[in-house]
């Protein structure tokens, strides 16, 4: 599942597996064996049965026995962290309630207001060129900057957070990037304990669950990881669908909401994940699965189960498993949908003649066992002036909604003198523009 052939055509692999049974043995990465569940009903059984199936990776027998190298590329996505993704029982309930209660304080109006200036900022950076890579110039950066905003990050911390998360997702020195991510999140938590704001970090700190700094850090890592990469892929995959349907269809046929539903059914941004570990040997529809071995849910495979033909034809929102189900179902599906919808609306409205710059069959999909993700999305359009940010400035009148500057972080140690000023990151540049 880590090769280019699987990335190019995963559905053929799912179909072949399903023909042999509800689940099949797979290799997630070199030396990492697992069982992939491709049958819809079997997937629901695993996701909802907390008695026989655990989410805690500390049950992973091969890892405990030293048969998985600690630098294996899938470990960042599978190794234990004390967050609500990798825990069970009362501990999981305590952490999840803190997360869900905090996310529930976000509302659609606020999310749209936060997406609007970030989208304008990013579009302005490439709109005069007439060409762009909508994945890496837009869909990748928008969620990163938005989470800085939702977490209440000041300039310095936000730049480091954006840089370290990008490095982790791109596989660039992941160990160093993880250390930097941990350091900047701990600084953010310390700042928000002193100076709370109207943001998710402060709400988590203030929650009656009384999370420790370590627990807070791990919930923030989970939210960032579970929000940024899937959001990038949801935006990118939906834009690809809309662009391959043509501009006339985009206007008069398929709506953005329909494109998002189509992606969640057919190319869910996280295609294979929700790893469970049987607490005892189990028989899964005739497939023997040993205790303590990874059991991975294929959302992409289960959604394409032939038994769901009627639900697939109607794109029923309640039928697919892209958001999971059971006690670990995604707690942020409503915010995630609004973010994608607002981001896609913004770029289509700004660049109405947007078109793919290469034939769709020449696009590349990023290899990896867990995601369904484009490597790039090259587009062309009529160049337009980069004036969208200016339209949101205070001088634009009462309709403008400038962002208040988040609290400043404590001064960081002086950087080594390189003979030139340090280059500003995306987040500090964005805050400079929208500073009142």
C-alpha cells in the first residue's frame, strides 16, 4: 500500500481484496504488516465494537517485540499518543469531551470569517501569474494558516507551527520537525494560560476536564494532524472533480456541496486509517485476525462496497464512512465541511475561468497507505490583480472585517546573525497585513 501502483489505482486493489473476503493482509510500509477491512458491514462492526477492538497502539505486538523500526515512516501516524484518537474507555471519554466541547464553540459564521481573509491572502500571491498549483499554493496552506488562527497563535509561534507541520506531512526530517512542533505548542499553552483568548487552545485549557500541559499538547497535535492533511486533500480532490466536470457543469450542474459528498464517498481524503487492535483472536467474516495486530479500516474500500449501490447513487450523507462511526467518529465533520466549502467558493469566485493546466490523467497521486492525496493540482486562469486583501482592509468600509492581532509570545532567543534579516513566515506576514 506504500507504492506508486496502489496510489495510482487503489480501487482496483480494494475490489480484488473484497472478492476474496471482507478483509485482507496488506503491507502498510516495508516491514509493517496489517489487515485491511474493505467490507462495509465488517468495517462498521470493528468501528463500533469497543469490547473486542481497541484503538490503543500499546497493544501492537510487533512493535512491542521490536520488529518495527522506530524510524519506520508509518509510526508518526500509528504510535501511541495520549490523545482521544489512541485511547479507550473513561480516559478517552474525558479527553474527547474536552475536544468536542471546545470545537462546539466554533460556529459557521466565525469559520467563514476566518477563511475569507486567508483565502484572499493566498490567492493574491498567485493571481497575477495566471498559473498556480492549487494544492501546494492554496489547499495545503489554507488549513495550516486557519489552524494558527483557531489556536490563537502569535506570529513567531504560528510561523514555527506552520513550518514544522509542513515538514512532518512532507516527510522532511520528521524527528526534528516533531521536536519543534512540541516546543512551539508548549510555548503556546504557557502563553494561553497567562493570557487566554477566544480560541480553541484557551477553551481546552479552561475546560472542566482539567487537562495537563502534556495532555493539551497531544490534543492540539491530534487536531492539527487530523485537520490539516485531510482538509488539504478534501479541498484538492473536490477542486479536481469540479475542474474535470468543466466550468459549465460547475455553474449549472454539480454544486460544491455535491462535489464534497462525491469525494467523501469515492476518494475520501483519509482513505485507510482508524487502526484497531483486537484484544483477542477474532474471526472477521471468515478472516482470522490475531490479537494485537493492526486492523486498518479502509474508508475508501468500504464506501465502494457493492452492497451500498443505492446509497452511493444518491450520495447519501449518512451512508459513507469517511468521517468514521462509533465512539471515535470525527468530532469536527461540520467545521471541516464548512472550511472546505468556503475555501473552494473563494477560489472559484476569484478565478472564474479556472481550468486544469494538464490532462487529469497526467496528475500524480502521492504514495502512502493512509491518504488519497494529489501531489499537485496545476491550473491556469486569466491573470487578475492581487487586490483581494486590500478589499478587506479597514479602509474598505464597514463591510471589512480585519482580524485582531493575537497576543504576542515572549521574545524568542536572538537568532544567529547571518548578515540579513530573517525571512518572515506565512503567518507573521498575514498578521502584518491584517494588523489593525
